[in-house]
C-alpha cells in the first residue's frame, strides 16, 4: 500500500510541475491571412474629356511670318475602351473622338487673309499600365486622325478653301484613379504628328504644310466591371 501511495504522490507532483511550466510560457496566436479586396480594372468603360489643345504648323515659314504657325484652343470629347487586368498589369484599347478648336489668321500679299484651322480629332490607341490598387499609371499610343483646313479670303474675289482629313500617329501617358467601384477620373497628355502634306486649291497646289498637336485633358469614365474584385493576401 505504501508503494502505491508513493507512486501516486509522484504522479501528482509531475502533473503539477507540467502545469506550472505551461503557465510560465505565453501562448502566441498563429497569424491568420486577412483577405482584403483589391480594385479590379477589368471591364468596358465610356467617358467624357475636356482640356487644352495646341496645334503647331509651318505656316509662319511659308508666309514669311505673316500667318502665325501655332495656337491654343479648347478640346473636348468622348472615349470608349476596354481594360484587362493580369495581376498588377493592365492592358487594353481605347477610341476617342472630339472637338479640337484651334485656328490662326494672317495677312498675305495683295490684301488677302489666310486662315488655317482644326475642328476635330480622334484616335485608336492601345493602353498598357501598372495598377496600384485604385491608381492606374499608363502609357498609350496608336493611330490619330484630325481635320485640317486652309482658307484664303480677299475683297471682290471668291474665297479659296481646302480641307483634309489627316492620318498620323500619337503617343501619350496618364494617370487614372477609381473614386468608386465604377467611376474613375483621369489626367492625360497626348502628342500627335500628322506629317506634311500639300493642299490642292482652285489656284494651284500649296507647299507641304505640317501639323503636330498636343493635348492636356481631364476625363471621367464609367467602368462596367466584368467580375468580382481581385483578392490579395495580407499578413
């Protein structure tokens, strides 16, 4: 009986010591992954834009400085496009069309007034960018189209005018921010070059006239999301 009592006492002592050792060690919870939604840029979008446009020509050299070769005006229009997000990279395409209101006039020989002007422009562009959650940094480039015309007026003679639809290339960059799951705002710069081309008029063919444009514009888009937000793991 004594041996059983001694053995029982020893077991109780060991159990008490183990519990005391456990009490001396602070238990640390295993960190769990927290799933947080990340903004998803995938989807079709439509929007509006407005800003300032600059048109540069070589009319100053063609007219011995009497017809200014550049000017600034209002630009505004609409765009439609599609984004596809792969991890943090966003690829897509965009088409835009709008008003480009820039013109200049000057006196030439014989009391005539020559005016050049642009009225509209548009483009078909690819876009590629990096998404930082709700912020998208992107570059863009592609084909550009623009209206370009000249007109000469003088007293007692009919006006002489000619119009062209110029085709060129454009490059630009911008930043876009999602203020809600569907509404985004952007700031963008676009440069376009339409080369040099002659005008055919009733009185003959003009020397080649060049055209380059710059656009600084702000825009707003409505994004039609194609799926749920992307999910990233944060610890």
